[in-house]
C-alpha cells in the first residue's frame, strides 16, 4: 500500500508542475514571465523563463510517468525553493484568497501552498517515486 502512496504523490505533484508550465507557456508566455520576474527586481532574460517552464513541464511529465523521479523532483524543488525564497516570501504566509489592494495595486495570495508543494517535491526527491516493491504484508 505504501508504494501506491508514493505513486499517487508523484503523479499529483507532476500534474501540478505540468499545469504550471502550461500556464506559464501559453497564458503568461515566456516573455511575460521574464517581464514579471524583472518587475520583482531580478534580471531575468527570456531564456531563464524558458528554462523554468521547461523544468516544470518536462519534469512534471517525467514525474507523472515515473521516469527519473528523483532527478526531476530535485530540479523542480530547486526552482520552486528559489521562487519561494525570492518571490513568495514577499507575500503573506496564509492563503486568504487573492486580495487586490487597490491603493498599491498588489495582490496577496500567501505562500503556504508553495511551501507544501516544495515539501512534497523534496519528499519525492529523497524517497523516490514509489512503486518500488511495497512494504511488509
């Protein structure tokens, strides 16, 4: 049963990364993502945004199918941890829904979701993707 838990975690986390890559690629676009990162005060050429999208997208797909789950989880965890430390900590801890402060034009969403996703990704990186034989009967 524990092998199925690892597989379930890997597939769900992989799907989240795949959806993030889809949104960044087709909704925000690589240039839009690079502009957003630069707006936060970081120098982000478009190639960096494409790299982040590729790691999320290809890594997410590889997590779903179970191909090199530790490597892809480490790469996604590194990207997510960097984003957590540089972008999301500027927001508040708790997710209260997206609140727009009209006076300053900011949105506050909270970063506990990102922290949970980072922890789940790190767990996959350390423990593997499940399906490795199960536990004792």
